[in-house]
């Protein structure tokens, strides 16, 4: 599962290989309010299976608490994206 922070929109999609990709806009962890977390989990539930959703909840919880996950920063057209891999 990839979680990408810095995207222009928030979405949950699947990559070319079927791997779940979560795009997050806004500043972390400030953007991860309880209401935003609920909305994001509802979006994810439409795309992810039960095991993937559990993993995603774990990743969100870690990000919400300010924990560092395995991350990589890349720049695309002037926008800085942070990619978290679980």
C-alpha cells in the first residue's frame, strides 16, 4: 500500500499492479482531524478489501500521531510529494 501526501486531491485508487494507492492533500498530521479520518476511511472502504482497510487504518493512526513511516519525498512539476510505503 502506498500513501502519497501532497496530492492536489484526496483519493483512494489502485495502481497499475493492483496495489492500493492513497492520495492525501493538506498538511499532516493537522489535516487528519477525526472528521477527515472518517471521510477518508469511508472513501477507502469503497476500494480496499478488509485486510487492506485494516492496514490503512494502522497507517492513518500512525500518521495522525505523528509517527514516521518509511517515507520518500519526490518533486513533480514543482509539487513535493511524500510517499509512505507500508
